[in-house]
């Protein structure tokens, strides 16, 4: 698993760099050597420690209120990460979970022969007007999906599947997200 993720990242970096400037044979060879070294490291029983400093153990004072979950997940569901979590309001999180994350998870869980979704990462984005967030999903095969989340005013728009032709939606998805179905099948 680690190998696939590392290899995918290196290939993605190589492709990105090659779009910017020509890649020499030496650069490609260096990338392959790095991938081989990282693969060997990932396959060892224990990676070498990053530092020799003692680990810092964070403690949290108990409170009377239980922690608020970031997203509703089925057992074995993906890990959802909000980058710079403190910068998201409770309303932002609720909208993103309800309108983007949950529909994305349900849609992909019900696709036949689709790899398991491991993580979804959400971060604030201000690079393009009309898009307030950037989302990334990583599947168990190393497949990566990334997209910008549109926002209309202060309302997060619904996530929509990207289908080549008519979208095949399960009955469960149709029942859970009639708003998305209405957009896809006017």
C-alpha cells in the first residue's frame, strides 16, 4: 500500500515537473532511484527514526461534553481531514460534510468494483472566485481524485459525480440525495 502511494506521488510529481520543463534522462533515472529507495524503506519492518529527541506526548484535559465528530463514517470508512481545522466554522464543516463528503462517500461505496476510499482531505481555497475549498480523495489502489468545491454566497454547493454519459445512481443514493438527482436528471 505504501509503495503504491509513494510511487503514485513520485509519478505525479514527475508528470507535473515534465509539464513545466523538459525532463532529462538523468532526472528520470534519479526519480526511479528515489522510488526504489523509498519502496525498500517502506518494506522494512521499521523505518529509521526521524530524530533522536524524546517524543512529545500531548495531554487533553477531560471535559464534560463528548467530542463532536468531524464526519459520520461507516465502520471502516475513510478518514476525513480538515486542514487547518481551527479555521473552519461549525457551519462550514456541517455543510461540507452534508453536501460534499457524505454524498461522495456513498456514491463511491456503491459503485461496482471500485477501490475502497481511504482519506478525504478538505482545505480552504482562495485561488479562484466561486470555489471556497479544495478536496482530495485517495483510494486504496493509490488512485487520487482532486476537485474544487464551488460555493454560492455562503452556501456550499452539492458535490456532483463526474460521469461520462448518464450517471448510474443507486436507489440508496437517489433516496439519500434527491437534490443531486434533480440536478443531474432535470
